[in-house]
């Protein structure tokens, strides 16, 4: 099982790669507080979908399990797990534990 620090590093590495691909250096230096969507985010909706899909593939490779991050439960939460990098890491850890 992946630990939260390992999951956070996975998220931050994916954000850095996406930042290089999109020419957005602020994503290359992301941290737990980096916003993933909304006004203050460097990602548009396609970028967020790409991040989620890439992370699901990374998690499949790391755990040998198919993991769905954008399910109905995640989408209906009061505080979206896709708001910030740290919240996404927490969501991934909880999803893997379920």
C-alpha cells in the first residue's frame, strides 16, 4: 500500500510533467496547496482530466489495481478532492484503503 507521502510525490511529479508539457512552470513547482481547478489554477478542465487519467494509470502500475478517482462519491463531496494537490493525495489514499 502506498503511503500518503508517496502518493503526494506521485501527484506532484505528475503535475510537474504536465507543467512541462503545457509550458506552465508554476505546475513544475507544485506543492500541497497548489490549486487544481478554478480561477487560481493553472489547469483547465482538460488538464484536470489528463492529470486524473495519468494518475489512475500510475496507480494501476504501482498497485496492480484499477483505481477510479473521479467517481460519484468523489464528485458529490462538499469539499472536492480535486481542489488542491494535498486533497487529491488524501482522496487517493482513502480510495486505495477502501
